[in-house]
C-alpha cells in the first residue's frame, strides 16, 4: 500500500489472474501506473530491488522505462509528467 497526502494506492489478489501481454494486446492491461522520477537509473534499480522486471520493449528509454510489477502489470518510470501515449 502507498499512502500520500492525496493518494492511496492499494493492490489486491485476484483469483485466476492472468497477467497482461504487453506490448501485444492478447491479454489487455487492466490498469496503468506512471511514476515521475528524477533519475531513471536510480528509480529502475529501486523498482527491480522490490521485484519489478524491466520490459524487453522500451519505446523511449531516454525519457521513460517500462517495467512489470511482480504480478506482471506494466508500469512506467518517467522523467516528465508528459507521458507518451
């Protein structure tokens, strides 16, 4: 659980869960989280230390990185709040 002044983010276990297949949409994403960071390398290192895995496909690795959480959900680390579509 992540709790900030104006944000509460929680995760729950789902029975019979099937991870999304990104970037191919065979199994679509159920949600997307984009996190703005000051340093991509540091943020990636921290995320990986917590169980994330870097995606093989990286559309714009100089400005944002795509990772998967331990359950397989994709999320982005970005240097800017102007996230690519």
